[in-house]
C-alpha cells in the first residue's frame, strides 16, 4: 500500500503551502508509526509522483524534518526515520555502553585502530605526562543497535593498562580490571560540524551538526587516566546536566 493510500492526498485548495502540508503528512505518518524508526521514507522522486508536486516541494518538506531531527539523510542510502534521541547526562561518570543499555539500546563498537606510541604535546599537556611517555590510543565508531552514534579517540597512559591488547569490547572494563578506572572526570563540549572524514565514518552528510566532547578522567590519587575526544551526532543526542543549588 502506498503512502498516499495510508495518509491521504494533499489539499490543493488549502492556502497552506504544499511543502508544509507534505511535511505535516510525513510527520504524522512517522509519529503514528506508519513509517517506523530506522525505516526509509519514500524517495523524493516517488513522493513527488505520488503527491503530484515538484521535487523542490518535496525536498523543502524533508529539509524541515531533517532540521527537527525527525529524519536523517544517509549518503547513497536514502532518508531514514531517526530513533528517539539519547540523553547524555553529565551528572554521573558512565561509559557509552552503560548509557545505551540503560536506555534499552544494544551498544557495540567497530574498531578503527589500537596503537601504542609516544605521547604528543597535546596529549602530554592533557594527561600530565613527560615528553616521550608511552600511551595507548583507541579509535572506534560507537553504535546503538545498528545506528552509528559517535566517533571516539581515547588516549590512555601506559601505566593504566598492561598492554594495548588488554582492551577488548570495553575500555572501561579493561581499566577496571587493571585497577585504574577513573573515579571522576572533567568534560568540555562544543558544537561543531562534521568533517568529510567524520561524516563518511558515521554515514551522515558533511556539515551535519554534532557535539565535540573532550573528557579527562582521573584516578583516586589524582593522576590522569584518560584523555578522550568524541564526536557525537547532533541528531541523536541531547545533553542533560543536573544542577543543585
């Protein structure tokens, strides 16, 4: 059954612009789960033919849904209904996996690289290490269910892990097993646009808004155990902070 058969046609005699009518129809179809999360909506060409409007009208309608985070464009694949946004709380030190499991999502990662090397000047400053110190770097793409959520590059001082191979599915589990799990952290975030490389790895459009989060985790004795830089998709995350007076 076509979309127009399920939701009805546009009202050409209605003074409301056609793109807004179509946008509302698509929004209502998504909210009513006529088109479910992670499913693709019809292509611009199909929607234009089905509702007898121009592709410019269709594109304008979809642009509004993209801006509201209701759908997302995936290069070479189409336009898909997004899952409900994840709230990232800054009031508690938790891992990505813990955040996803607590929200009923299934987390997993795809490793880009695991390497060992001498600390860079930026890393040395953030980790409080001497020049030439050994660090381990872990670069991965984080997923919730089958949706890419974030890119993460973690730099860990060598004194926190026995080796780079000690990290399996979870970095924090490996740190806990080694007795060097951070007990507190400082986080800094800012809004940035996805670069071409970031967009390719996350399968989103270049320039898509996102959150860049920089975290330094500390051990109970004050030493730095973690310097992590992450890019989170802006269409998938809300940041929540609990404030007490």
